[in-house]
């Protein structure tokens, strides 16, 4: 039952080239930076990543992206990541952009054992009708386009069929975790982390504070340990390393 491993390097040592990863985080909040860095140092490549975005400010998944280690991204936000946009438009990276709520539910559904579900999001657009560019050819043309999806009517409303997502591995970051893998996420850092953790067949969690079993009130657990295979305890310096994407002040 003790799921704690000695280091981040050990926790990701069996992630092979070509693996699929669900990765928690939103912008710079709740991103498993230590585990991502361990993957980078290991040299793992050709990864298929499922995450809200692909890193920001040269941190998070941007580390793997810049090194050419990511082959495909399923996400909902490119934002100000210029390297992400460059690789996508140059045909170096396959990208499946989907509505953010749909991404969240696809991860949750996959983790709950639900193979597919219907949603009104995307009906009447290329999300349902197909034709969204997944990969460009480098010359402005589309090399791979999204397929059409099934649309069905319920009670007079059109819905599109979306598939649940399961990945080989998941990387998440939690504010607190115990040795059994029960996790608590801190405020906005909760974001996609529980959903990504549910979707991974092998989920690895880096935790800012490691506690003994029983120290977390069962009613306070955000993600039960049944979804977590490995736990990595961060050092105080690693736990305190929380960057700010846009610092604003008011006067």
C-alpha cells in the first residue's frame, strides 16, 4: 500500500517513447514540473500528451515541447505559447483542439470507465462536422483533418458523441498526499489534476507535503488513492517553486 518512490526519476523510469500522458495543470497552476523535468532528463520522446495547454513561459510541458519530445497534443488552449503555435503551423506537431469542458469530461469519463457520452458542445461546428486541421503539411495545407462525429437528437436537442480518454500514464501535482496515494489539491491548482489522474492507467503524483495514512480527513480527500500508483515527495524548494504567469497590481 505504500506508494512512495524515492525520486521523480524512478517514478517515470518505465515511461517509454511513444507513450500517452494525461498531464494536470492550467497555465502555471498545479503543473507537475518535477515529473516533467525527470522525463526530459530521461530523454523520453514521441509522446502523445493530453493536457489543457502545453506549457507556458518555458516551463511545464513547454520543456518537452521545445526539445521536440512531443508528437501529438490533445488540448483546448494554445494561448501565448509561440513555440506550440509554430510547431503546429509548421506541420511538426499534431494537435487536436477541443472545447475545454469537453476535454474535462472526456478525461473524467475515461477514468470512470465510460467509453463515450453525448454533449451539445460543438454541434453545428467543425468539432462535430469534421475538417479541423489536426496536422498541417508545412506549406499552409492540411495534412490530417478531424473526422466527422456522430450527432444524435435527444428531446429535440442535437448532441455530438465524444469518446472518453484513457492514457498510458498520468502526471499530476497535489498540495498534500499520503503514502496510500490519497490526494488533496490546493485551490485553483485542483483544475485538471483529478481528471488527468483518473484517466491514467499508471498515475504518478508529485506532492508538496507527504503525510502518513490517516492524517487526511477522508471527507477532505479530492482524489482517492485507488487512482494513484506512485507518489513522489517534493523537497521544500521544489514545493515552493510556483511561478506567476502574469503579475498584476492595482493602485
